[in-house]
C-alpha cells in the first residue's frame, strides 16, 4: 500500500465526509480508480528539483468567467460527474433557455429523488479546458441561483479537479430561495491560484429523509470576481481550539482532518466560512525533530517528544493549534497464531480478508466517526477518530455457523480505564429481518438493556492500557440465546456507549475463528 | 463664522495647504470623467494630524467619561474612558479602541473625544480620514453638535432644537455602508433627514476613507472620498421643521458599542475593535 497516495485522499474524503455529515445520507462519494492512480503517480513523481534561477512561471489565462450564457473555456464534457458507482446521478445536468437570471441560458440541475434508479444525488466538477487559469486577481467565486422550492445544496466550491485537488474550497449548505440570489465563495488566499483547473464543484441531494424528494435549481453568471469588498479574514484550525493529542512515532496524517477553515466578512456583513485545503495554509512545527508538516499539510511524526503545529494564511495567524505528544513507535498488533483454515478474516495482515464494501459507512445523520484504513509503519490498521459508532459492511453475507469466536484487537492512544464502555454488534441485516448479537466491552457503570441479542459477558470486561493492544475474543452464542441468524452476517458495528470517553480507536485483526 | 473661534483656530503652514490640494488633485484624478466638485472650502483653520505619539492635544480635545444617561440616550453598552487603553495616539494615528471588559458596571469600554468649549464653528468644511472597526454592534461616529445644546436653561437649547449634523455613522455589521444625517426640531431620531452611501468594490473597515461635509447657510453637502453623495438644503429642512444650523457646532468622534441604532454585539463580534483616525481638518471659505 502506498502511503502518500492514501493520505492525499484524506482531504477529499474529509471534504466529502463533511458534506455528507450535513445533509445527504445516501451519498457515497468514491473517486474513480483513475483518479487514485493519478494520485499515486503524483505522489511518486513528487521528488522535484529545486527551482533554478532561470525558472519562470508560465503565464496562464486569467479569464474569470465559467458560465455566463454558455460554458467559458471548460472541457468539452462541461460537467464531470462524481462516480455513478458511488450513487451519483449523471442524468440531471443541463442548461435552460427559459429560466435564466440574465442572458440566454442558465445551468439547470435536476436533483434526483433519493431512490432514483439512476442515482440518488447529483454532483461533479467543471474543469478548465486548458492548462489551468491564473486566478490571483480575483477574491471570490460568485453565481446566482434559485430553486424550484426552498432547499439546501450540500456543497458548492472550486479547486477540485479530480487530480490533485490541491486548492479545494467548499462552501456547505447554501440555502436556495425560489427567487434569484447571489452566492459568494471567498478565495482563502488567491495568491496560491496561479494555475487552477478546478473551476467549480457542486453536490446536491434531495429534500427530507430517505427517499428524499427531488427538485430543480438553476445557476447563472458563474464566475470568479474581484469584489474588493471581502475582508477581515479569520482562518481557523481545530475549531479554533488548542488541541492536544497523543500520537505514535512514524504516524502520518493530514491537517485536513483538523477542520481547516477560512472565514471572510462579506459586504453584507455576513461571515462566510469555507472549508479550505491544507495547501492554502503555511504550517509550522515548534519542533521539527518531532513533527514535520509539508506543503500539502501532511504531518509526519519523526521523533519522540512534543511539538505544536500552528499556521497562517497570507500572513494572518490561524486560530487554534494542534499539540502532538509523540510517544514511542506504534506497537505492532499481536500476530494471530491460528491456522488460516480455521479463520474467516475481515481485516488482518495475517490472513486473506473477505471483501468488504467499507470499513466506515459514514452513516448519517448521527455518526461522527471519521477515518478508516490507514498504514502506520507498514502496518495496516483501522483508525477511527471522533468516534461514536462505525460499521464495516461485508460485500457478501457470511455464514459463521461453524465459527466459535469473533476476535478483535483494539488499541486506544489514551485510556481512562473507567471510561471504556463499548458494544460490538454482529448483525445479519437482510430484506426480511434483522438479527444480531451484541457484546458489551468494559462497561460496568451504565444500565444494560435486555434487548434480544444482548450479551453482557464478563470475559469482555477488558482492562485497557493507553497505547497497548488488547485482544478481545467474543464467543458466538447459540442462536437460541441471541436470535442472530448466523448464515448471513453482513455488518459489524462498534459503538461507544453513552458518555463513555472513547474518542480514538485503532483496530486490527478482525476475524471469526473456530476453536 | 464665529470671529472668536476663528482667531483661536490653528494657523496652518503653506506646506499643509499644498498637501491638501495635492490630495484633492489625486482624489479627483481617480475619476477624470466626474465633473462634480466635492470641496470648495479650502482655507484650513483647524487640523489635528495626530503626529505626536502619546499626545492628545488638550487645546483641541476633551473627553466625555462614563456610560451616560440611558447609555447616552441610545441604550449604548460602553463606558467611555480617557485611559490610554481606550484612546491613544500611535504612529500618526488616533486610536479609539473598544474593549470587552467589566468596567464600572459596563461590559465594554471605549472612548469619545470632542472639541466642546475648545473649537466650535458655524459653517465650513469638516473632514476626517478614518478606518472603521468591524462586526455586529460596533457604532462609530464622526459628528457635530450645536454648541448651545443643554438642558434648556440659560442660553441653551434641548436636543434636537440645538441641531446635530452626523457626518458619518456606520454599523459594524454593514461594512460597506455609511450614513449622513441632520437632526433638528421636526426631523430628529427616527425621522432624521438622512442618506446612506455604499462602497461598491471596497469596504470601510479595511482601509482609510475621508468623510466630510461642506456646510453653508443654504445647504450641507456630504462626501466620502471623492464622491459627493448628498446635499441637504435649507429648503428641504424647512419643509420638515426649522433650520437650526447657523450657530457654532463642535466636533465629536466616538466608538459606541451596541445601542438602538445597531443592536448588541454577538458571538461573532471580535474584540477589541479599533477606529483609526488619521486626521481631522476644518476649513472655511
């Protein structure tokens, strides 16, 4: 697994997860394999020479217009959809000559219903047809929009080109009126945009709960502008807080995971906050022998100790900071010893894993958990942050009738022993019924329900130590006790109970076995 | 023009005059097609350039201290002090700073300077170059009040009969808009004669702008930078009430927090906020 390629993706998925968090629960943004390969290529070829004295920046076009009465300088396909395999509907994009803000034509988006057979949401990007534009002379992307009804569009922005997404910017949840309104997306720092290809991004799902109701919205006069009346930047990271976290030597992660935002005050007096890619920020580390941040915002932990990450955008200090207390190296999870023939593995370097749809379903609207599969020092683990609950969905239902146990290795960076209280749920969710076995771990202080499937096994009252792997073996109970139909287990859910203080988990060696 | 005051006005240097003409020329040159004449009064009779650090000229300025009656009549939330925390001169600029702090029963402190009893004049051109603060609840003003304002006894008149000329008022939550008004008998408070001016591609809280009036017995012209945006005539005023702008007025510059005109600060308002005054100048014909 190539580490950089994966980490580069983090920002996109963070941006996208943020979108999902707010509105569209059915959306599964997935970027195409081609994109991923390009990312890999970029990562591999990123060992560039230093600029020589003779290097000169090419002079790229400076056109700000994107769509006035027709696309301006965009690629032939005009609109590049998110991956239909991830649920994006490619049918609803077009132009309209009868409804316009001004001039002959406007962009028309028919947002599908949540259960539309062609895909339950619509979204994509507009890409410059040339080598990219110099947008340093502008301070905002603006457009006019109206809806067939009042509705909320999950995301609009620019800087996403499905290649680098280096200067991606997203404005979430714009509210449409049934009359034309102007929308302004401030550029976090225009001096960075010397060659930008990502002219526009949008994503919209239907109204209400599943199956959401579709609607139509129109956009017109889409362009980069020099408004001159945008001011008072207030950039922030980690929600403006001074955050302190314990991490492991060798760990790598993106600052995009720490809520990077830029806020500008618009002429209307409204503070407009956008999600800004890490590359807009200049990060600095108080101790580069402990933590280093590169220009893409990737943090590498290179030594033990403590380092504080601070940042600025265009000379303006960023509110908030991240202090990293780096202990020793990330411990290797205990190596499983069972013969492969006795094991059905979900996630382990020791065995061949069964196929999964995901290790994090980003279930909306209640899930807060971020993260998923990561690699630390060559070790593949699942890392969940901001944890409340998370699910792994198997591609094909699994027959575990022959299995006696479910095994899981858990490591928490910091542990307050009395605060551990979790559930592990093995679920068979099919068209006719849902059955499950629920196993409590560590919980002693909270009330226990008597729901079918609940097991409060003393064996699982595990004692955890910070930064130490703990293997938990959960007996698979007879169906008569739990109700779980063992012939088609397809979901494994880990859940934090109530106010239990578990916020970050590392997980490895997730498998069923028979004794 | 009040003769007594005229004699006490500061004598200006030729250099300064030249500079002013230059500034005007530069200002005009931005809009070569505009034929309007913004300023006709060119005889500088008072100027404070705030050129000496830590010095506020007591021959020109005095202070209002406290939280006034009913928040200076507007339910304003600040307590005015003359502490250097709230008012100071640094790097050629007078700084009025609104601070969020518990102070004598108020939640905010700020400052209000005025030329009352020191520099008072009828008619003329009054202008100041100011960078305004930002955010919900910030209410800076550059204004004139009739020198005869009082409680109605002796030779005084109660407000609004003594007259008020607001050269610039601004709401921190509307960073591109300023207001110019007159208040008098028949046209006060909510019924004041007023006009707003909005910048198109700029804002008042990110750079300095010149705010001024030219006041004659017949009209008051309002301008921002090189744009004359309103003229209030004696005839207009007399359609609503009485023209009370023939007696000397004094200058007030203050930064209020909250109050009826703008509402209270909210959680997005950043403190402290500063109002920066580069200069104050008064001319006559």
